[in-house]
């Protein structure tokens, strides 16, 4: 079997038009559409319109007797695939992998029609079209089935034992032999086993195994060959990691027998300035940045992760909680897949599990997120059915369900009306009648601790306990206040903080460390995303407060790392809580809003950023936060002390001072002695800079910065930048992390935000690529890729 990329040579057009444009897959058609205040996706979809699109490609099929098919990793929108005008496949699940057959020979004219015109159909930005990779699969008559390899680490004591199950199509058990060879990172064979193949099960014995974990992500290469006599008829190679996973209320989560506490980041699937287009380099970059920030786990929110991101987690070392869906049979938006739930969930679950089960990074499956109906009789039955089905496909990993107790209580009280005729945050905020996740967000933002109060009610326990019996791990969304009580009430229940507000982490993490049945916490969110506009964006002065902010708001704003990969001050609180700060870290509230009324939101603990370069703000009051796990910190401005303060359990101390350019230094003390220090400096004369990040793969990421010669970025000298890319490169995306903008990510010009923008470049051939960035006021720069 061979699988090769099938991503070039395509065109795309709107279904209502006749002119098609060449396109390189993966591709998001929605990101190029004009946004407007009246777009039917509303704040959920970042005010993008939907559409119908037709992707097309003509390909000459070799007449060599091989069986060929196209494998689509993900197409968002109701999809119909035609080959030579004959329908060969359909899909209505935007995150499910599926394949369609190709003819045995001749010319194949392929059309993929995608209808994503009925909006809203999700609570976040989805994108439209063939947004994940497409592969050409070629097999002989006898071959290993696409999901016909299953690697299971049986034991890690002494020599590790690995069970390999192999399923073969058109197998003659007397004629075919399957061989599995395991090699280490240096290419040395460490184990080999053979068997007569049909539905073979082999055992590999691996002496002195190098085990996989997030801390030590050792991978082996497994090569499986299928022979008929001396003739090779098929071969497959995959990366595998040797590791075991177990979970119980007494010992918590154990990987390879060692306790693991999950420092988790919830992430949506979009790629920021690329829209929904999933590029391998982008997924590896995101995984790298999250790991460098201190996270050791990712929760997909709320759909299965891409293969590329899971590969990145395997290679870089991140645990994965892969999630099936945000919707069961009760709708959350007017056009979501809830009416089709019973018809599609088995195929969706099968797709997720067969994609994941050979990946060591995947340690858990979530069968749903904030499913309010999970407290009903039908919902409890569904929870058992889905969890049992997933366990049957893969009995080696635990299952979970992320429950919002507020939603379940409301649903059980008959208040889960789900008014999807006009699923609009502004309307719900005025009249909160529908028990939707959006309404829960609004209530949580408005009344803060009420989410915790409701989650601790006896009724909250009653309407959730039967559902939690269906899964191995109980996922608590915004309900850490239950941890102590449930450890007594439900001594056999394993609990995971599947979603929490970043500002609550200093209260949550000591409970995670203290209670053996609580195995970790996932912050909402580790990485920012498009849509759900403004739920984590602070506003100022007369700007509207609250959630679901109006056009031209673009991003959710709640990410500890923004859509371009830049961390904010909120990350520092998490790092201090986890004990990962080597020195005190300084963050400053935006000085261009100094003295204005501030409208904070619950999903962002602070709007402060790590900068002491605020051009034109001399003399204005600076509100400074210093994050530390030391006993005390002292702050120095241009050499003079602003005082020494005790840190305390909150892990942050605050200062106020009139802004003056120069150097701001934080000094950490333990036992009265200095142990570390860090500094922020003001920028000198800034110019435009282009900095290339080296992540490899199918794209280059070029950071555009308005910075001085030392790389210090000026926060308040934003400029319009124009990017040109030489052949054989193309500009795939250009944008900033501005929470609200009318600029498009598909244009070659964009205004920086807080001195930064990001350009993504793809190659269409071999040879060097020159990227030139020109600004209006800060000169130009170029780099060669």
C-alpha cells in the first residue's frame, strides 16, 4: 500500500460561478469570503458568510491493476464527490475521515461539491471546503486493510511485549506471510516476528525498551511486510511508542506506571491566519509552542484532532484527549448535525478511534462536550452506547465526557429549550431562556461564582451521576468546587477538569496535587481561535462589554497564546502555578488604555502583556503585574526600587507607577536572598523585521515585527505591512492577533497589532523563495527561505 499527497492540481469555484481558481490543498474557502455584521454565522462564526463550492481535478489513472481511492481527512460542509459525473461518496460530518473509489484506468474527472451555506451550524469558526489533506491510496488485490494494523503495549517489565494485530484483504492464509520489524531511532532492528497472515496476531519482544511519555517521547518505526512466497505484495510503516496507560481513583492517571498530572490546553481546530486550512507545519508549530509554554496535554475542542497535530504530539511529547463531538441529539445552533446524530455517531467514532489507536500520545477519548441532554434518560442511554462502542474499538484507553453541571441542571428542570431560530448571543443575554453553551458562558461571565454554586447543588449530582457511570473518567467543566466533596461522595470516581477558567488555576492546581482521583486540568483555552467573538477580550471606555462582541470582532480572545503564536500575560499565572517560572515575570496592562474604564471577562484573567515599550505614554499610570512562585519580589524601574512585596498564594503582586521608558527589572527572593531576576526594556528606533521560524514541513512562518535592532517590539507603532513572495512560493496567509479588524487574512497587506503580524508561505516547487515585507513608516526587510 502506498499513500501519496493528492493536494496539487486542483481548482475551486463558487457553485454559482463558472470561473475556477487554481488552489493548493488543504484549503479553506470561507476565510476568503467578505465578513459583515449581517453574516448569518454571527459572533459564533466570526461574521463570515457560508457558501457552496466546487473543487475539481482531472487525473490520468494508470492501467496497472492497482486499486485506487482518495482519502479525505476532513471536508467541512455537506459533501458530494463525483468521479466522471457519477456520485461515489457523500459526507455530512465535517471532521470525519472517509474514502471514495477511483476508476481502474482512464481519465478521472473529480469534483467535490461542498455546501456550507446553512449557518450557523457550529459555535465557532469552522471554515468551508477541503480544509484537511487528501491522499491517494494505491493497493494490490491482496493488501493490509487501511485500519488493519493495531499495536498494543502489553507489558513494559523486562523486555517489553507488544501485540500486533494485522487484518488482510483477500487473504489466503496458506499463501501469505506477515512480518513485523521494529527499529529504533538509529535504524537498528530491535525486534522481529512473522506469522501466516489473514487476521494475524504477532508478539514482539523488545529488550531494554525506550518508553514513550510526554517527557521522553521515544518512537520506534514499525515496518509490516506482506509476502506471497518470495513476492512482496504489500508493506506499511508507522511510528509507534511503547507505553501503558491506567487510571483509577486511588492512583490517578499512570503512564508507564508513573503518576501524571495533566497540565492541559483546550484547542480548537482552526489555524489562525490560515483559517481552517490544516498544514502539517502549522500543527507542529502549535504543538511546539504549547509544549514550550509548559503544557503537557491537549484536549481537542470539540472534534477529533488532525493527523498532523497528533503526529506532532507523538514526536514532541504531548498527551492527547481526543474529543468526538460538541452535539448529540439536542441542537446547539440552527443548522448543526443534531438531527443526524443517531445516523452518524458510530461512523464518526470509528473514524476517530481507528485514526488514533496506534498513536502513543492519545491517552483518552471524550465522547462529547457539554451535552445538556446527558442528564436525561435518553442521554444516559446514549452515553453508555457511545462509550461501550469506543471501548469495543479500543479497550486500551479510558473514556470521558465533559459535563457542564449548570446545563444539565437546567435541562433536567425543563429549561433546556434550545431556541435555535435565532441563536444570537445578544438576544440570549437580554432574555436567557435557552440552556445553550452560549448562555452558560454569558451567565458565568456575569455571575462568576454562580457556576460553581450551581455545580455543587445536590441536583447537579443527581442529574450527572448516572451519566458518569458510563465513562471511565468524569469530565468537569467549570466545577472544580465539587472536587473535595465528590472525593467523599464518589470514592471510586476519577475526575478530570476538562474545562476551567485560567484565573481559577491557583485554586484548582493544589486540589489536583492533593486529591489522587483528580488527574489534571484543561484551561479554556491554551490557543486562541476564530469565532465566539470576544468571550475573552477585555474592552475599555465606552466599547461594548460582555460576550459575543459585535462585528468587526474576529477572535475569541481567551487564548493564553494568541492566534499568531504569541503568549500573553495570562500564561504567566499558569506557569507560576505549575512552578515552571525560573524567574519572576513582568506583565503590563495596555498603557494606551490607562485611566479608562476596563470591562474584564471571566475567560481571561488579565489583559496585561510582557512589554515596557509604550511610545507616547510617558507620565501615564502603568499597572504592573509580577508573577512568581518565589517568597518575595522587588521591582526596579531604571535602577530605583518600587518596593519589595510578598507573593502569597495568588502568585502575583501588583505595582502602579508613572510610565517612563527604560528598564523594568523584577527580582525574586527566597529566604531573604536573591535567587533570580528578569527585565523588560523599552525599544529604541523601531524598523520592520522579518524573523523565520524553522518548523519544517509544508509551510514557512515569518514573524513580522516593528522592533529595534535588539528585537524589542514597540507596542504602539503599528504599521501597515505589505508582503511579496517570489516564485516558487505563495503567500498562504497574512494577519495579526487583533481582536477586531476589517483586514482580510488572504490579502497581501495587513496592519500589525501590538507591533506584530504573521505571514505564512507555502512552496509550489523547488528552489529558494524570497519574502519581502514593506511597511509604510518603518522601512522594509526580506528573508530567503
